[in-house]
C-alpha cells in the first residue's frame, strides 16, 4: 500500500501556535512558518513542527536530531523532552507544555481547520466488530453514490485509494492530517475504528464525531488496561457530548446495556431481537448464502433485503452499519438494496477457494469471545468435521490464552494449536499457557510452526469438512524477536491446498 501523503500546507506562524498552546516563544522564532505537524521523527517533512511525546520505551525527544535533520524547524514537548532536546540542539525553538499528548489532538484539529466537522464522521468502538462494521458502512455509502473514507485496522481508504496503517487508530497528528485530506478530496462520510488504546492515549482528541457506535466488550487488552472496568471506562470516553453528536449502542451486550444507562448522550439502541430497541430485526430467515432480513428502525423505518454474510456476529455488524447509514442520510430503500452487495472485510471469514471439496476460511478472531462465536457459527453451517487452527500473540494479555485454548478445543472437532505473533516470547511457553490442563487426543495437535500447522489442517480435511485458520486474518507478517517475517494465512492455505508446500 502507498504511504499516506500530507495534506496541502496549512501554514501557521510559530507565535500563533504558541498562543494556541498558551506558552511563550522568543522573538527570534516568532515569525517561523510551520507547514505541518508530526509526532514521528521518521515522517517529519521540512518546515514542520515535531511533537516529541513520551513513549512506552523511549521519549520522542531522543530522536530530536533526526527530526531536525529531516527538516523540523520547531519542537513541542514536555519538561523531560525539553531537557533531552536542549542538550543536543542548543539554540532551537522548543515549546514546552505539561502534557503534549493531551493537547496535540486539539492542536492538530486547529492547525487543519477542524476537518472532522466537514464530513459525517462515524467512530466505531468495541472489542469485536469494528472492522467489519466500518467496511460494511463504507460499502453502503458507496452504493448510495457517496464519496466515502475509512480508517482502521486493515488500512486507510480515501474513496478508492488505499494506504497502509501501523495502528488501528492513528496518532492524533496523523488522524487530523488524514481527515484534512478527506475533506479536500470531497469525502462526504468516513468511518473510523476507535480503539481503547486510542481513547486512552488521546489519539482522537479534537475530532468531532457525528455518531459514536459501541459494538460489544469482551476480554482483551488487559495487559494494557489492567482490568475490564478500566477497559470499559476507556471505551466510554467516546460517548461524550463534547466529542460526539449521537450515540449508537448494542444493548444485546451486557456492557452495552450499562453504557446505554450511563452515557450523557441519549443512546440510539441496537438489538437483534429486542423490539424495545430503536433498531432491531423483526424478521431473520436463513438462506443458502446468509440471511433474508427485515429491520425496523427509528420512526417506524423499515429496511429489508438479502444479506450474503454468515454468523450472528455479522447480523450485529450489519445492523449497526444500517443504523449509522440511516443517521448519515441514506434512504432506507437504498440501504436495503445495498445489502446483497455487501462483502465481509478481508480476513473476516474470508473464503479460500482453490476447487477443493472442503470449505477453507481465514478469520481474525483473536479473543475468547470471538473464537467461540466464529466456531459456533461454523458449527451451524457444517455437516461434517470442523477443523480449527489458532495461536495467541506474544507480549499481549496472557490471561486470555487458556480461555482461547478452551474455546478452540470445545468448539472444533480437530483443534490445532500453533503460533500467532510470538514477538519476544517463547512460542512453546505461549502454547503451554493456551493448553492449560487440556488433554488433546489425535488428530488434534500442537504444532508450533504456523505453516506446518496449516499444512496439517489441510491434510486432515476431507470432503464436506470446514477448515478455519483463526487469529491473524488480514495480516501479512509474523512478528518474531523484533523481526516481521512475510506470512499470509491466505497464501499458505492456498499453497497447501494446491500441494505447493
């Protein structure tokens, strides 16, 4: 994917930036013209302001010389960063505030002239479903003839242009730059996946959402948040009247019920079958490709159509996308007509068809709840054996590993435990934690090497079986000891089926 470009220069004098921040700048630097802002020393362009933030491993000010040599003409940082940068830079314009991370989003919004308010911006948060919901929503908008954008786990889309992304939600300076590009490209509506990390680390500060949506909350990221309560409180930050205009909440989820009762924005509720919700399915009939659905919405709105997606979780995702599309002004008849055209996001129950006599799928499920739901969905649609392959990521929430292992073993006929992204951990130790007290019987197996595990799964699959590879979905790399090796579940699966491995 191409690298995200910079928006057209919004030139502002350093004295105006200092005034916005409430700090002073010496007279010799007051008239400096700032052409952009960036918190990455590797992305800095000539004439820009470098925001040196305190990171998990290093302070951004340690890269002061790199940023200056790349063209940065001024810095924004905290007291620690000021001390670090001053030693290496000498007489150089450095603005210091108490919490640069907490102000950078608002600075970027001001610098780019509030681009989020120029389009319908939907912020989607939740443990699972963010990616699929945002992709379905963008497809509905495009079916309706709207120029649409997307920012999320798989990447950034501006109409039909696609760019890579390093985080589900970009850092604040990048986010507002992207929104500015969308504004200039005449994008009318955009969906953003808003992660709990982003809300905790101020990445969406300064952005104003036309609608905030909550999908669900299940165990994940406890290595970062420490507890489910902290995780919930991070998600809740999106649903504030100073940040969002409307809130959409899935009340089939227990945390969604709680959120609907606590948020300051009157919630628009979403449910599969609760007719007291503002949006619900009043009819769901299974078809060979998915579902025939009839949806009842606010003010008696009726939407009906054929949905070519499988799984209860995709009914949730599609309903949220329909509600958000209606909120943005799309006609209900158009929404209904769009349903048959909707496709799942890459790596979300993605079918790999090489002419084999069994069903082969790749999915991103990487939490206990997601693994359980995906396997339950496939069980309903499988008349023969269900073979599932799964690993757990290293340097991440360890408490979910035995839960994921249990979901894998109980939800499949042949459970194959393997590596995901071990990162800095020993893959064998991760597998031991996944297994816990489980006792596997043949042909279930523990195969640390992911490629070998996939090949084994293909060898065990017979006519009518379903084989699903879980955990990595759209990813095209495997992180091992600080190195990212090229690895695609889809590619390995295809080669295994075609006998090339």
